[in-house]
């Protein structure tokens, strides 16, 4: 009887959730860290875009992983790297070494920076960029406030259709210009350090 019950439950599961979707968890929003590292290749040097990245427990000490650039956890839907770019969230910096998140489980390791790569804090990277609020968040993340505080007076509720440009970053808050007509403070990441915004390439300052 127990064998028959197990068979029926398994069959129902396969029918309702084909191709393994029963056990497939939904992907969470990526973690922000303190900044971003753009791993780039230099064609003039013949670098392989899928070259191996050695990661260490401490800078240069005790290797913990080796992976290809394209195997780094994706920062989508927040940020899409251009051709030959592989963005990584950075959580610390020591000289020429950067502490990055190297898998979807949130594990971290130290990576030595290389020529042609670019590191920037989020304060520097996000300033002047166009963004949109991610879908499916709690209501508090769609509220524009007068000051960078959850207790500050609310100015308006934002929709996904609003065009936002970041003027300033202050810890977890961004001062944004809304549709070029109003401005206020918005949470750009939550209390766990995960993004609540995505970059809008139409307003990328590097393209203007």
C-alpha cells in the first residue's frame, strides 16, 4: 500500500510539475555587496573571455575555487554585462585584491585584479544612471520619501513605468529624479543587501 501511495504521489508530481519544476526554487534578487567589478578581456593581449579565475580564502593564500568568467553568478535582472564583460559583486578590497561573490549560494573568495578590469563602489557606479524599480517587491520599496529614512514623509508611490535617474547614493538610499519633474529618496537595496532596482540602459551616462 505504501509503495502504491508513493507511486501515485510521484506520478501526480510529474504531471503537475513537468521537467523537474517541482524542486526548482525561484531565483532570488542578486546581492549588491559594496561595489562592482567588471571583468573584461583585452583582445590585443589575446585574453580568453572564458579564462580561469583562481579564488582564495585570503589574498593569495589557500585557493578555494577555480571557475570561468562566464560562470560567475548573474547580476540579471539588475545589470546586463556587455559583450566581453562579466560583472561581479564585490564585498571587500585589499590593495589589488577584491573579495567577490562567486556563486549563487553566496560563497565568497579573493580575486586578484587584472589589467583591463574596472572596480567601482556603487556610489560611483550608480551616480547619474537611469534605473527602474524591480517588480514583485513589498510596497515600502515603491515609496518615494522626502529624506533617506523609512520614517520620512512619503512624497509619492512609484510605478514600474517611472523613469528614475540617480543623483546621489547614501548607504541603502538613492536620491532619484523622477521623470525629470520631481525628486526624492528611494531604497535601492533592502536590509539584506539585495537590489530593489534595475539599470535602464537608455539612461546609461557612459553612452552619452
